[in-house]
C-alpha cells in the first residue's frame, strides 16, 4: 500500500500548533483579568438532573430508501418516549431541522452520561456530534469525534460513514480551507488532509472511498507540481486499482508527470524511455482517448527529440574534454538510434567537419554481366570464373569427353 506518510511528530505538531498558541494567549488573558479584578468566590450552581428525552420532544417521521431510489416514510415503530433510542431520534431530527446548537448540547449530555456506563447508541452519538460540529463550521473539532468512533468502534455500522466524513473534510482542506487561529482561518492544513486520505486507504483498502482518496492525493501533488510524488502516487493507484473508474485519467497524468521530470538535455533523461513505452501502451489500449489527448506519435517524436538532444549534449561535453573516441561513439549512437531528429543532423555535421563520417558511395545498379543486382541474390553469392582456367565446362563430378584418358597414357 502506498505510503508517503509524514512523520508522526510533524502531524502532531501540525494539529497542536494552533491549539497550543490559542491556549497560551487565553491563559495570558485570564491571568491579566484575574490581576486587574478582585477575586470573587462563585456561588455553587444547583445540581440538575441530566436532560433526557421527554414525551414533549417533537416527533420526526423516519424514512427509508426504496429499490427505485425514492424516499418513503418508514413503517418502523417509534421508540418508547424517554428511551435512549427516542433521544437519539430526536437529536437526528434537530440536525435535520438545521438546529445544530440544540443538537450539540443534547449530544454532549448524552455522551457524558453514557460514555462510562455504556450505551449501544454511543457510536452513533459520536457521529452525530461530529456532524453537528461540522454544521457549526467546526470541522477540525469534528475530526476528534470521528476518530474516536473509528478507533473505538471498528465494528460499528457507522465506521465507514465516519471515514467518509473525514475524507470530505480533507477535500475541503486541499481545496484551500484553512485552520482557525483567533477566530480567523490562517493556517494551512494540507498536511492534515494528506494524512486523513492516507488513513482512509489503510482502513478501507479496495473500497470506493479508498480509490477516491488515492486519486485525490495524486491529483493534489500533480496540481502542486511535485511531479516525483505525483508519479509515485499515480503508479500506486494503477497498481491497487488496475480496473478503477479513473485508470485512464491516472495513466494520462502519469505520462505527463514523467515527461515533466525531464528538466533538459543536461539532466538525466533515462525516464524518457519509460515514457515512450507508456505512450505506446496507452495508444494501443485507448486509441480514441490517445487521439483526443494528443498522446500519439507526435508525443513520441517529442520524446525522441529530447533523448537525441541529451545525447548531443553528452557528445559535446566529451568534445570539450578532447575525448575523441567517446565523442565519436556517442555521435554514432545518436545517428543510429534517432536518425530523423534535428540533433542527429547536427551530429552528422560535426562528424563530417572532423572527417569522422565519410560519404557513402552508392552501390552500382548493374553487376559486371549487365544484370540488375539483387541484394542477397544469387549474383551476390556466385564466384567469378577465370577464362584461362581449363576447368570451364567441367561437370561437378569431374567427368569430361575423355581427355583424361590421354593425359593418363602419357604418364610414365
């Protein structure tokens, strides 16, 4: 699983920095207030029983989603008044009615009352309290409730919902929402957002939430022009989700990220060969998308020009060091591998000016007999015969018209 997790100390510092600073200022203000005003002994507040659900709570109907994606009123029976289920139901109604302040107050009392003795609705109460804080524009405080639910109730039916809530807050931070300091949003929260998205991938591997979180991280690095991290993130996305709904987008961005890493002929360009293979593979798999986005032979030609320019730069460097063998080797390699590039033409000019590249003589069209020469044909493979040789006209087995007999009779 992909992990560019920032150090734990850095994450804790990013979370605690605004809170510690605000606490320090609040403590200073409190000390100053106590030094300027006479001390007063507060009167003890009368104890009051914790609020519970009462029959006077408004009754909100419950709804369910049908198979045709329609909300209809549920026939589920209402819980008895005064029960925990009735109180949670009333709190949900307050949130649905945009009354987040009243819902938050009742949720604080509910969690404080049942967090020690236990309640089957404690996980849902944590989720609702986080939602209430988000409705009050206190999304950072809501993260504590979501994290408490995720870590303390992994078997809860609201486990996935809490992770989804965290990824949505992370998206807001990546879109530019800042943390508050003295009531003003001044502190960047991108590091916290990346951490939340990475946690979502670890907690729900293979899910749609994790797939969107992985792509969100990669797109963030790509938008910030951190191409090395973006390339790694897109590679991990394609490895974990080879058939994901955004695989074409990830492959296209991966090609552009690899190309952007090439800074010029004076830098390492080994990644360009990988880009060339990726472009060919992309064009074969998605021809229509490749034609629409320009990932085709034209882009391959640009890569060839960049690779050739790097080889020419290397040859020029060897030439300044008076290393002629290395210069000739690199120039020949350039001409052989990228013959149609501008750099290849410059390499030919350099070799011709130094006498390293002799003009090639064209082969004659006709051979000695006047027949058209065919490359690799029998005319190229036949051996010429000497007219003065007496073996002309002999067969392969040495048989002739009987002259061998006479020569044999003259021998002593």
